C-alpha cells in the first residue's frame, strides 16, 4: 500500500482507476474502507483516477500522540 511522509508522519493511500482525478476523504472515526466496502470505489474507478487517503490518525496511517500533529496546518 503506497504512502507518503508529511513532516515525518506516514500517510497511507490507494490510487486506482483512470480518468479525471478524484480524492476521497473519509469522515471522523473512519478510514478509507468507508469508500471501498460499500462499493463507491468500484463504481467510480471506471471514470476517475481515485486517490483514497487514510488521514493521519486513521486506518493504516501513522497515529502521532502529540496534539500539535493534528493542527489545521499539519
């Protein structure tokens, strides 16, 4: 599973499909499976390049313990 580093915090994502890019962001207390399990990714991937992200602190992304890691700037 691909990941990027944002100031030392690993952020995990999936990239699938072809076409216009579309970034999928889950809500609070969820992870990127919120988009895959109900079938949204399967439906959208035929027309879009989907970037499905686990936000920091969620899913397979790092979960820093410092409050400063969750500011709007971070």
